[in-house]
């Protein structure tokens, strides 16, 4: 099998870097995109341009996205898969997240991923030598089953989950696959890099759920991200999706992700049962 050409955003650290390393290790071609390309100078020394292309890309800049695909076509002639990994999180009460942080998170996590998806689909369909490709977006179990102190972050992930679900149905006829990867906590710098926001004055009571979550993800509770699942194993599992004839729509990673999926399914089932009688009584009565 010929090596795949895989474009990955947010390649500087965490899942992004792990995905680049894993793609190269298994013989694929990586197009590693990030805001500061110099971060990957070590890989550029190790791999030649026939295996690795490092490009500047801020997903909130459409010109950067367009240039990445232009360079990919010039250098390799195709793109087989795109992994939308760029994004950031914040753990704070909904009332504690300033509007500018909320908007910035949506710009990156949602609008950036959507812009990347639009360009990916067009490239897969219209510019690849043979139509087809796989768009993978890194979501979070928070988008399926959010906890307290995750409102804004979970909203961005839920939004991209819904978008990807619809997109998958629209593009399947062109042999384009779409998958959302929904991990739980992995040992990456994502939490350490998250904006640190003070507790809202109304939520200072330590027993509140939001403060439990804040502590759970704090440096005090988890200094230097010492616990969490292995991102290298996650990267291999994600790239393994490219080898499947049929791609999953959602791909949970981590035991807590599986727990979140099952809890959500049970919650929906219980709510459906509880409200079924009223919900199904809404049929128009012509004799009324």
C-alpha cells in the first residue's frame, strides 16, 4: 500500500505531535501544520521533504488553510486524510468565562474546524486524483456528556459533533468519510495550556460541582499532567481508522469516554421513557 498523505493541524504538542510521530513511524507522509513551524525543526532534520512538510497554519485564518492545501497539492499531488486537532479548553463556571474567551474558543474549536472541513471536502472531491478522503476531527467526551465547569468547552465540542454527523451524510457519495474522535483525559499539555480563570464569586463554596472539576484538572491535583491515558496509543488507534473500509462516525478513546457514552445513552433512554406519553400526544386532532 502506498503511503498516505495526512494533513494534521495543531501539530506542536499533545495529540497533534503524537499523530505526526505515529504517521511518520508507520511510513506515511505527514503535512504537519501549526502556528510556529520552528517547533518541529527536530523532525525536519530527521525526515526529508519527501516524508514531511511543515507549514504555518492558524485555523482561524482561511488564507492559511488554503495555502496548506495548495502546498500539499504542489508537493504530493493529493491529500488522503485531514485530522483537525487544533483547539483549546477552559475549565471554569459558565458565568466565569469572559465573552472574549468564549468567542475565541468558538473561533478555534468550531469555526476553525468547519473552515478546515469545507476545504478538505472540496479538495477530496475535486482535486484528489481519485475522489475520496477521510476527515477526522478531535472532539471530546465533554461534547457528549459534559460536566460542570465545562460549559463553554463542551458547547464547542457538541457543536462540532453535530456538524460532523450531518457532514458525513452529505459527502458519503464521493467516498469521503467523516469521524469524530471523542477522547477522555490523556496525558497531554492541553490542560496546562488552558486559560486560567478565577472562580466566579457566586461559586466559591468548595462543595459545588464546578469546584470539584476545577480541582480535578488543576496543577495541584495533577502536577505536570502526571496522569491520563497514553497519547501515543491514541495516535496509533486514530491512524488505524484510515485502514478501515468503513469508518465509524464517532470513535471514543479512553475508559472514561466509554463510560460517558454509556451514561449519555442511558440518560437519553430514561428521558425518552419518561416523556414518551406526552411527546407522542402532540398529533393534530382534526375533530377538536
